[in-house]
C-alpha cells in the first residue's frame, strides 16, 4: 500500500492531505503565520506530525516564499526547500509547475518554477477528468482563476506579477483580506459612507454577519484581537464607517456586509470574464469550485451560466472529508499527481 502526503506550505497555513492508493483519506489545515518567523512552520509541522507519520512519500508545493520574513522570493523558496528536505530527506519531492516533480536539488536549481505554482497542480488534476473547465480556487487570501483547455492549463503567465494583470490571480481572500481592500464605501441608512483606510475589519467579519460558519476555517486573530462573535464583528465593521455598533440595527449592518460581499464577488467575476475573454471555453465546460470559498464560486458559476463541480468530486475522498478536500485543493492535488 502506497501512502503519500501532499503539503501546501503557505504564508498563513500549512495544508496537509494524505492519499492511500489514489484515495484521499485525510485532509487538515494548520495555522502557520510564517511572516512571524520560520519557527512557525516548525510548529505547524509538529502539529501535523500525526498525519505525516502515516506517509511513505511527500509531495510538496508552496506559496510561503511570498512571506515578508524573506528578503525576496528566491530566498524564500530556497529556505523552505531546505527546511522540508531536512524534515523528509529523499522522500520529499517538490512540485515545480511546468517541470512536474523534482528533488530538493532540482527545486533549488529552478526556484521560479517552485514558488507559487500550486495552482498548476490543481489544474493538472482537474484536467484529468475535465479537459475543458474553468478552475476557481477561492482561498483565505487569494482567488486563482485558471482556464483548462484541451486537457492542459491554458495560463498566460506563471508569476504573480503577470497573473495579477491577466485576471488569473485576484488578490482577494475569503477571510483574511481587510475590508478596506475590497470596497471604498458602503450604503448606510440611505447614504454612501466612505470607509476608513485602516485595518479595522476583515472579510471574516463580513461573512460572520452574513451567517457563514467560519469555525473550522478562520484560524487567525481578528483585526482588534478580540473574539469572533457576531457582536464583535459588528463593532469592527462599524468602525470602518466611523460609527459604533449601536448606531445601526442588525439589518443596517447586514446591508453593509452584503454590499462588501458583493463587491468581492464582482472582483472575482470580473477576473473570470477577463480570463474567458482571452480563452473561450465550450458552453459545457464546468466551473470547478475549490478553496474555502467554494460556495461563493458556485454563485459565480451561476452568473457565468455554467454548471459547477466541487473539487472534492475529483479527489476520491473518504466520506466526511469532502469540504476539506475542496478547501485544500493544491495539497490534495500534489499528493494525487505524484508518481
């Protein structure tokens, strides 16, 4: 029996998937605030040890090289590769985007192919069953929008610098993005109120006010360091409008949250339209929804007039882990793709 672990080493989370003979049997996300130091990765790896100890081989991808703990991205790749090679030795294989998998030596020789190409792994797995599709992976920090055409990822660039111009990378996240990064104003009691340009509230607050249960997915501190109740989320959002929570009713704040949410959805929808304007797909090509924001991706799919397929449907998951298999698509993908 072959047991393989897939690891997606991010700047905010470590995601781990365990695959046994082509079946995804476990997936888990661990907080990893890499911007505070490499020791945060060490802590996450220790917490993941019960999962990792089951594996014979390790498939690794990363976006953590973007963390500002590193002076530049190449240094970040080299540092993370060295840390993972030290942890797993020759059993570690690194995803190198268009080059496929390679050893630590290979990864160090091609750092630009290693860093932040995890979306290509997800697209490669999607292409196995859906040769034409639009993959949208909406995570805690970003949204990847990848066209799959004729069984391959039809991307126009591999770096964030390029992808942020093409619609393929929309830098907006389901939970971690600051509200001021999504909208500049909102309607409140019949008036447009300009937001404070301060880190006072996040999209996690917006989603709590709209009724989304973030218990499993929101692993980071709030903007003010206080609790994650609806009442505290309301206080944080009210500050964005220069107000106290008592200045509005629950319905007033719900309206503000709904507007911000719609602005975020529109930004991803706009990215999808930009991608499709460059790479037209057949009408029957579905939207494959991945990430913790997969439910929002379903909304976008409906606006695009396309059916939606949950990424978990491609991952052969054990019963009960479907939400996490969808949420941690790159980790699942590298584990399933590794030969």
